[in-house]
C-alpha cells in the first residue's frame, strides 16, 4: 500500500460527505446512521420498493444488510441494487446470518449474483456460507472453527482472494484478525477490540462505513476497505482504552461512535496495523 | 408572546404527561420514545392499520413521520390520522425526505390534504417540497441554498406564514435559525447547536416533542411550538456545553436526551431566544 | 428458594451463552440485543415467516414481544412459536399494550392459547388484560389502579398464581414491587428503580433476559425468573446510584446496560431482595 493511502481514504470521506443509501436491519439501524454521521457521511434509510429507486438515484452508494430481512425489504434490496448498478454506484453486501437460514443464504446469494456488488463484508462463517463452502453457523456470530487466527490466516486470505476473483468484489472478512482482499492482493488488519463482539452492530456499522469509503474513493476500493476496516478497529481500541469503573457495553457503544467521530486521517495512518500478505 | 408563555407550555407537558401515538421511522424511533419520556410525556408506537385506530383513540395526539415509510405504514398513517382528526387530537406531520422521492413528496402531500394536521415540522427543503415550491433536495438534509440565515430570514418567515395560512397548520421550519409561524405571526428561534446535525434523529425527536406540547397546550399551538423548538434547541446547547475530551456524537446523543430530561420551565423561559418577527 | 439459586441461575447464563431468538418491537430492539449481550447471551432477531423456523431451530429459546406488531410479524410469531414448541424450547411472551387495542389483546391471547408459553412477563394491566380480568389500560404503561404495592401484594400474588395454574406458565408481573409465580409458589422482588420507567425498553429488555435465563436453567424456570427479575432490578439500582450532575434518562439507559454487563452471580445473590410469599 502506498504511504498515506489510508489517511487519504478517510480524508476523502470527510471532504466529500457522501450520501449513503442503506437497507439494513432494524436492530442496529440507529447505530449505522450515527456511525455514518460520525465518519463524515450522510445516511438515508429506505426499503420500500416504491421508494428505493428515487433514493438510490440521489445517493452515491448502497448498503445491503440482510439482517431482519422480509419479503418487502428483499424486493426493495433488488430494486435499489438494480438502480445503483445502473448508475455505477458501489454496493456493499453484508450477508448477516447467511448460513443460519435458507432464506438468508439464498437471498445473499441472489443479491450477489444479480447485482454489481463492489464489497462483501461479513464474518468468516457468513462469507463461507455465501461462497457455498460451509453450512455451519452460530446464528449471526462466527463459528469457533471459522475464527481467523494466525494459524489459519494464510488459508483465510487465499479463500478471500479466490472468492474476490470469482465475484469481482472486494472481500472483507472481519474477526479477531480481519482480512481484506481482491483477486490480486490481501491485507491482514490487526486493529480492533474484543469488546466489539459484546455490542450489537459493530459489523453492521462497519458495512455502512465501508460504503461511505467506497463512494469517496472511486478506483481504490481495496485500499479504501482496508482503511475502513482499520479505522473501525482503531475506533474500537480507542473506545476500549476509555473504559473504566462501572462501564460496560452500554458505554462501549457510545465510546465507539465517539471514537469514529474523532478519528482523523493522520491518526488512522499512524494507528492502522495493515499488513500486506503474500 | 406573553411573559412565561414558554415556561407554562413546558410545565403543562410535565403536569399532564400526555400519551402520544407515533408512527415514525425505525431509524430514530428509540430516541423519539426516550425524548418523549425525557420531556415528561408517554410514547406509544403503532403502525399496523388494524391496530392504530384503537391506539389513536386512547392517546391525546399523533405524530406522523414519513421516514422509512412503507405501503403498510402509510395505510396506518391515514387510518390513525382519520381517527385522530375525528377526535380533534393534534396531528404533527414530519415530512422526512419530502422532495427526495416521489413517494415521500406525494405521501406527505396527501396526509396534509386529507387530515386535520395541526403542525408541520421539517427542514426548509422538506417544507418547500411539501408546499410545491421546490424540487431540490439533499436526501434528508437541507439543501445548502435552502438553509435559513439572517439574510433570508424575512423571506423564510413570509413563506412559513403563507404556508400556514394555506394549510391551517402551524409551520415549524428548523435549521441554524428556526422559524415557527401561523398565518398571523412568525417567530425566529435562535437556540440550538450545530452538533444536532451530527446525530440522527434530532428533527424526529423534536416532532414527537412538538406533539406532546400540542396536546398539553390546547388553543395555544403557536406558542407551544415555539416552546418545543426553543426547548429542543436549548437542550442541544446544554448538551454541547457538556462535551469534552474524547466525546463525539455518541455522547452528544446521550447528553441531548439528558438535557431534555432536566429541562424545566424556568430554564426554558430564561434560555429561550425567541424573537417575534414583523 | 435454595441458597445460591439466584447466583447459579446467572452463572448458568454466562457459562452457556444461550442463543436467543427474539421477535420484538422496533422501538427497543437495539436495547434488547445489547441487554442479551450484556448478560452473556447472544441475540438473533428474525420476524419474517419464511425465516423464523430456521432461526428458531438453531436457537435455544424464543421471546415474543407484541409491541409494534403487524400482520406479517404476527404470522412470524406463530410460525416461530410452533417450531420452538415442537423443539421444547422455552417461550417468553411479553404482551406489550395488551388491553390497549383489540389486536394486541387478541394476539397475545391467541399466542398464549396456541403455543407452549413458558413465561409471561408484563405489567399488571397487561397481564390482567391477557387474563381477561380487566379492560382498563394506559397504553403501554400500567394503570395507576393496577400498580402493585404492599397493600395489594397478597391479592396480586394470588392472581399471579391462579393465572400460572391456568396457563402452565411462570407469571412475572413487574412494577414497583415485582411478583414472580408459578401455580405453587410466589415471590415478591423488591429490587429496581423508578428511573426504569423513565426510559423506554426496561420491560422489553427484561423479557429477553428472561428468555436467556429460561434457556440456561432448564427445569428451574421459577427460580430463574426470580433471578432475571431481581438481576434487572439490581442493575437498575446500580444505574441509579451512578447518576449525577447533568445525567438524565439518556445516561440512565447506558448505565443500565453497563450494570447488566457487570452483574455477576455473587453480587446478584447478595443484592437480590426476593421474598417467598405464603
């Protein structure tokens, strides 16, 4: 990665304040909106099929998150995705719970097949389920066997690169160690905090933030995703360092948004632990 | 405005604890409920057509917020609104994203035409779109050209009064400077904080709070809306003053609710910057 | 109750990290998810009829909360509930707003009739409406006449035991004093804070937490519910003790989650005020 690539990616988000259209679950949607505002973007949520084409048209990119999907919102995802694809807007797909139900696995697969998806962001179990390589799942959590660690990092990166080659999307697999890959290159990102797994929505927020980074950095999606993933991880570290006394996951959630809000390009460049793998 | 009109308006909310029925978007609905509780009211959310008439009947007022509208919830808005209209309950309309999509502009317009709307609360772009005077929009944000400032305040107030005269509703247009008007009078409110635009939901919360103020102050809707708008703005100022160190928009959101919770009539009367315009 | 029964109940939740499927309202769903994570469980939300059977199958228990119910989610509740019943998974029913609308009262009653409900958790007005004994309601709040106090505690406990006997469910009625009962025994729980009524979601969070406790403590549902109710109440007390200066209901919400997160079995055993009634 070129020097200052991460810094530039974040600076571009803050300088351009991209409008991001999100069709996402109702569990973490408020945090998603506040995370986009924290990072300097502007969120719009719309999932009604009769509304989404207009909204997609005025936005710069689209997040499709299948948590709490329903028949109507699935139609909205396809309609919004087709419009975004026509307009050449980046689409980030978050296959929440793929592998946990037939509907989720199939919907995520169909979205990937029919739309011009730019980025796939999930945990290893979800991305494996999407790739057809695994049926095991623990709901919306990663299966212990799938967790990325130093021992299986090379294999995980090879899987991510192969899936990126097959789909044409950048693949971002997040966990204790994150993997961000396209067909040619893979990065390991070692930022983050275990407390991010003790709140709901860290992954959902990241997917929306990825969309903002993709919109603001056309032609540099891989590096932009490394910046988004490292940035969210760094915010998690800052939030963890702020924990004290009676604090728990309620405070951590607030601190995480605060840290995203205060993250600047220089701090990201200095704090990011991004390693290019073979 | 009479002395103590603002104080009395808030005291009436806290003394009567109005039940407020809200059909609102799923992005900020939790903050809306907590904002109503903070100001001393009691929230109920219900959008299913088969449920809303009963709920509207036991409440004192209705908030209709069209963010994340869908076909079912639109039906619910009309059914609830017709019942509330029959009962003479105040209805506050928040045309979130009017101008950003045909569905939103049309739905907001239809609600305004068919229901006895007491208050319209939005940003200038949304209210202009509702009034048919502008097609420009920046999603759910105000267009830069529409932002109210000292230079265009008189024109904005004239627009608000004319739209109030046409619709019979009090018009509350919020931004850097807020305008609250009926057909005869217009107020400028200069409370608030730029940080309110860095969280999602400040406008949605205000619309719900407006409903509580309208219910608790029958026959004094204009002054009650000035009190609600100034109160929310003053809460924003208190929240901003509390920011320090690592705080960001996560903390600001919490502080805003806290400030609403602690706002009392005397502090509102003392801190409100409400100016009657020509 | 045996010594250490409460401690053991919580320790079992933290040791087993149960997966909990929740069909719940969109107002407080984020707090419900974070409350489950705080207590050591893992939440999944899914309400689409075509999705819920798969999700119910991989989880250990199911929460059915009828706030913001709609026709689709009601179908989802029955489909999920039938699958959970087949699998012998505990189902916790939260009849939010029963008595406030025909749809809510009827839906809660039908769920109770047709599913193997393990626990009913609501305020006294809601539980009375569900039992057919009262039509009075104040929306989602308890009616003043229904509030449990020392004077009517014995009568409330008798009602709870009778309703438990009729339904086969443990009945948890929460308020200033909480009642937890099965057909044979009733407990009064005197933990809690009045501030829990100044945020939205304290009851909804508790219902989800009850499901986690029921899953983790098979064959000991009554004591597990006493532990869940006392635990949430104790968390409320800890949160209240942390309030200072400018804090309001925004901070209290955060503190409540934090306190749940930090609650351990020994603290629960020491702080719980659980009294067995006649």
